[in-house]
């Protein structure tokens, strides 16, 4: 049975990005299965006055299939093309 392994976790364009790759026991020649979670960085001073979280404060999870769609999906949720390419470059080949 496989498991999710974190391969990249850091701040990108003021959002926390976690990139995980599914590590299965039957490693074939298939593209890696990836999951990207994007969450806003917490800023306590800014959040003190709010009672309800705004839509952009909720984490977003992307599970592109095929992997080639990841860069486009990252751009669609607001990353610059450069940042999207940087995140995609962290996917192990």
C-alpha cells in the first residue's frame, strides 16, 4: 500500500504551498500522482477584526490528472506563471 510523501513545503507568493507525491509500491513508468494544498499565510493582526473567514482564506487542494495540468491550475487560482512553474519544477520526475 502506498502513502503520500511531502516533497516541497514553503511560502510562494504569500501563500503556504505543500506538494505531496503518492508513493505506491508498484512504481511503473506512469506520471507521479500529486496533490498540492495552498493555504493563506496566517497574519494574526489582520485576522483579529474578522469574525468569518473570507473565501480566499480557505485552503485549496489540487489533484491534477494528468500532471501536465498542474501549472495551468495553479495559474487559475492566482499564482503568477513564474511561481506556478517553480512549484511544478519541484515534482520529482
